[in-house]
């Protein structure tokens, strides 16, 4: 058997049947034609999401400040890279010397 894409709505329905309606994984697999390993993985992922508390406003502010600093750093690096790209041919010519074209062809 190969990989077959699963509709996200079907995934949500299967996980809800297991977690919210207390049905067993094998029963839901038989009902919806899913593999038990995949369904168990989806259920575990959903349990982790439900158990994770939402971030506090302080955490959100910290993440946003970090993100702004990283974006500024990326912009600086991109500008430096553009300057270096423009200067590269000049420096390569200085390092390697002008190449003479071969008269033999």
C-alpha cells in the first residue's frame, strides 16, 4: 500500500470521535477506514495541543521583540550580501589578474 492523502476534515472528525466521544481507536479505524498508527499519532498530537496552555501576554511580547530583532538582522545581512555581490567581480579580477584569451581555438 502507498501513501494516500487524508482530508483534514476527516482527521478532525476521527480525532473528535476518539477524544470527545470516547470511542476506541480500532473502532474509529474500522468505521472510517483509517490506519491505527496514523490515528494514534493524530490523537497524541491533539492531546499535546489541548494540554499546552496559551502563551501569556509577556511571552507574546517577548517573541514579537525577538522576531523584530531577527528581521532587522536579516535585513542587515541581506544588505551586506548585496554589497559583496557587487564587489565580487572587481576583487576576483584583482586576485586572479586579467585573464588572457587563448589564441588557439
